[in-house]
């Protein structure tokens, strides 16, 4: 895996995004496009990034009735991104329909379906009290990961601390994508279950999502290179 880090493009517009990537010579690196940027720019943002050969993780976290998700995924498949995600809490049928939607086109690129287990901004007490989901956080994440695999997902979004556990439960080829990655001395911000790039890779994470530790660094290119260097020392 030559490029395991997806850079989170948490910017308000394409103009700001393009300026950042060009200024810091980060054209061509894998990127994550989330709701803020996609809802502002629409599908055209994907085409613009593909022109500069960026692998793309489209992070929309779809969670709706199965038929709606299937139709949305049919449209997303034509964008030919590398990864796209849904909420595992949408249930088994929704996950199956999402996969069917991705497979329903003649696209030359097969987008991988990723399921979100429990957001990395959430802790044990929040899951138990706010969502009224009882039990242990890791057990719930493992249950959702296994559910996702059984119904067609290619991997899950999880914290680095759950990656090894999920691999043991779902198999080594089941992808784990880990947000909440922070370089040493970076702020935690609103993330709870965080890890450094080195810890994430030690926990067998396949892909890391890094945002503010790079985008808010004094020298983002150096920060990106530092993260890559951490991975290569393992």
C-alpha cells in the first residue's frame, strides 16, 4: 500500500481547496471529501480532483431507507471514487442495497463500500446514555463491523484502537479506515478516540484519515511527510 494516508479536505469551497493543495504541493495525494465540501460544490469537485490524480474517499455517511441509499449509490458509482461510506446503524438491508447500487453500473472502477461503526467523536457513556445503546463500546463496534461484512461492505471506519480487534473478527482482508489520527503534539479537537499514525499502523489499520494535524500545520507538506515517515518506521 503505497499511499495509506487520506488527507481530509475540510474546506468550505473548491477555490480554498485548490489553493491549499497547490500552495503546499500536495497534488495527487489521496483525499477525503466530506459533506461540507461536497454539498457546496457537488459532483464537480470529484472530477476536479480526479484531474490531478487524487485517489478519493467520498465521506457522506449515507443513512436512509434502503431504496433511497441504493439509488444514491447508483449515482455515486458513476463518479468512480475509491471509497464511499454508509452508517452501519442503517441496518443489514440498507448495507446490502448500498452495495447493489454500487454494482448496478458499468463503471470501469469498482468503488469499495465502507461502513461507519461508531463515530470516533463518541465515547462509551455517550453511546449508552445519548443513543441508549447498552453494552461495551468495543463489542458494539465489533458487532456492527461483522454485520457490515456479512451484508457486503468491504471494510469499516473505526478508531485505530479497534482495528486489530475488527481484523480478528472479520478477517485480515476486511479494510479498516481510521480517522481521529493526530501527529505528536497536535490538538485532539472534537475527537475522542484518537491515535498517532504509528499507533494506527501498529494496530493494522489499512488507511488513515488525517485532517487538522496537516491542514493547520505551519508547513502542511512537511506534516504530511512526517506522517508518512512514521508509517515507514514500522
